[in-house]
C-alpha cells in the first residue's frame, strides 16, 4: 500500500507540482477578476418616455401605446448611481410604416457608455395613427 502512495506522489513529481501551481494561479486570477466585476449594480427606471422616429413620415400623426416604458439597466456602480432618467432613450423606428391603423413595433433602447439595458417592459408598443373623426354637416346625433 505504501508503494502505491509513493508511486502516486513521487512519480512525475515535478510535472504534478507544476500542474498544481498552474491550477492555483488560474484560480487566483479568476477569483480576483470576479471581485472587480462585483462593483456592478442594477437599477430600475420607470416612466421612460418612448420617442417615435421616422426617416420620412410625419410622426405627429402617430402615438405609442403605452407611451412610457420601464427599463432595468446594469453597469458600474458609480455610473449607475449618477445615472438620470433623461440619459436613457427608448425609441420606436417608424421607417417603412405601412398604412395600417394599428401596428406593434419593438422598443429600441439606447444607453450611455458603460451601461447595459437588461430588460424593457413592455418590449413592444402599439402604434396607432391618430385619425380625426369628422361629422358631416347634415348628420345629427341620434339619442
């Protein structure tokens, strides 16, 4: 039995010692790298307005329902603590908008450098085209 343990420990001793030292070095590197990343923080912003953008169409005739979204962002704790709601942008691109009255489009979020958007709620908004209903002059209300 002693011969087995002697063989297990002493054969290729330097190779085993080098492998153990390398494993400890890798473990320490990963541990310290994770501690640095521990300074990340998440924060929730409610009521971020949705902006409508389009290349050619006049966006005044369109409306996003709902017109505000909730964003969950993540980043360095110092940046997140100083982050204000007006630095976050939620937008809907209406480029290529069809003539339909109601349409669902995804919300695109832009954040400052060092900040990542983890989730937007809702992820899609309904786009409605504001149509005015006019009454004909000779029509009367029926009660």
